[in-house]
C-alpha cells in the first residue's frame, strides 16, 4: 500500500462520518458528539504537516495501521 498514514486516516475519518452521519435532519442539528469529534479530528488532520506527531496520535485513536 502506497498511501501515507495521513491519507489512510483521512479516508477512515470520512468513512466513519458517512456511516455515522445519519439523515439530513441529524446532520442539520449538529449536536451528535461523535460526529463533532470526527469532524474536528478531520479538520486538525487537514491542517497539520505530513510528519506532525498528531497524525500518529489520531491513528492510534482510530486504529489506523
């Protein structure tokens, strides 16, 4: 696999958001703590450099090899 850890983690977070997102009404309310954490972690991931230690921390949190 040639994907970087950051790319694999981003894919997993997006997949979890899609799977846990619920319907449009749930998303519009924006009060599901699981989705809020996933979206915040994805935003952090998008802001950091490829060698930032936060990537390892998030990978461990979400079990991304």
